[in-house]
C-alpha cells in the first residue's frame, strides 16, 4: 500500500508539473489541432510533459469515468477471487437510473475479477453498485473511500458523489482524470481489464453466462484503454492511453458533442503527435 502511494504521488508530480517541462519553443513550433471537447488534456506519461490542454482545471461532471476510481478503490480493498452476490437493489439501481448495465441478475454470484470486467467494459452501474455495497461496506462509505483516495492521489479538484457517475453533485477535471488514469494503469489488473475488447464468462452453478464488450472504440487504434462515459449533463467523455515511439500518452476528453466526436478528437490528437514528431526526444 505504501509503495502504491509513493507511485501515485510520483505520478501526480509528473502530470501536474508537466507544464513547466514543456519547452516554449516546442509549443510555438507545433500548432495544436482543433478540439471540440469542452475540456481536454493530453500528457506524455513517460516524461510528464503536457502536450495539449484546454480548460483542464475546470470542475465538471465526468459521467462513467467515475468507474475508474471505483475499480481503483476495489483493487485496494478486495481479493480478485472474492465472490460477490448480486442483489435486487443492484439491478434496480441501474434500471431506475437509466444507466448502462452489465445484465446482472439478483442471486448471481460472481468474482471480483469478473465484476471488474462488468464494471469497465459495458460500464455496468449494476456492477458498480454491487462492488460499492460490498466494499464500503455500503455505498456511502465506499464513496468516502473514493474521496479519500482522490485526496491521496492529489486530485484537488475532484469530488465523488457515487460509484457510477450518474448525475449528481460530483465533479472532476480533465487534469485530475489524467492523473487518475496514470495511477490506474500502473495496476496490472486494471490495465489488463481496460484493454480487453471482450470478456466471456461461462455459465456455472453460481451465475449465468455473460459476454461483455468494451465500449471504447479507440481500442481499434491500439489504445490500452481506459474508459468511456456519457450523461446529458457531462456530455461524451473519454479517458485513453496510447503508446507511441516507446512513450505512453494519456488523454482525457470531457463534454464532447457526440459519441463519434470523442473518437475523432482523440484520433486527431494522436495524429498530431505522429505527424509533428512530438513523441520524439
């Protein structure tokens, strides 16, 4: 746990200090592409250099990017082989909120490992609720853990109000979400889940069969995750990581105008890196 905190603090220092590391001459030499997202941030995870920033410290809702923190907290509380029983309340929560769901049913018993896939790939609010209830214990205590973890990571402009990102008084920033993404991707389990296009769970005596597909279309472009999100309040959101020339770039787009626009914008930023040689020393 102590090592994890040290890694997280190092990560924060890289991401937040990157502005000073970016040479002014480089910024002048490379005209930034058009970005339609209301807030955006792109950082070289390897060096901490900020490549692009737009209203990156503005506090806004981040929809299901919230589930990245949920996964991060669960990984520090649970064993992957723990078995969690799905309740009627878990299923009802997703249905009542009109949220995306993993198709879980009351009475099913699934491992934490499987529920992390259910949480991250189809963005299941039912899985989020089940994990929060188990590892708070109770949603209120789990959200408190989320906020304590955010504080520990140095996310000074982030406040969580639930574990799934449904409309609430919660908020974060593009910069804070990039910091969280970097920390989350240092966890090998979260990194593996986030880059998986699909997860098939075979039927057993504990649960029915499930097939969960990743909602992140940027995986087709070689992205290593991380998470999509949408609510009417937050707009279309995307947190992603891509490796170019032995460097990993982490990007966050918030408040994009459409589902496809977030991918178009992400690809435009990545093409800019490729064409302008920003990934080179």
